[in-house]
C-alpha cells in the first residue's frame, strides 16, 4: 500500500476536497481541492501529483484551536443529501 495515498488530482473526478484534521484536538476543516493544488505548486513543494496522505506534511500553520502541529489529510467527499 502506498503511504502517500492517491494523487490529489484524482479527487477531481469525485468532486472532493481535502479534509485537514488536527491529530491533537480533532478539529477538522474541508479545503477546496484546487486551492490546495495551487498552494502546493506556488510553494514548490508539490502539486497535483502529491498524495492525499502526504499533503499533511506541508501544513505550515498550527491548529487554530489547540496550537497543535500534527495533522492528517483525507478526501472530503461531498454529501449525498439534496
């Protein structure tokens, strides 16, 4: 199993974003996929080929709730409710 996860560009076909979760307090927020890709490319640390799990290592700001710096990233699939 690839520890990096699927490339984040793959999430485009599912209309998904990126869920960023603080591992200290479990606060999470969903980020727009395209904004994450653009930001990774602008910083020169990754881009659309970056794995979804790997993206967590590029978070620079501490958690807004607890100040933690340990994060996890996962797909944020849209709700099926209408």
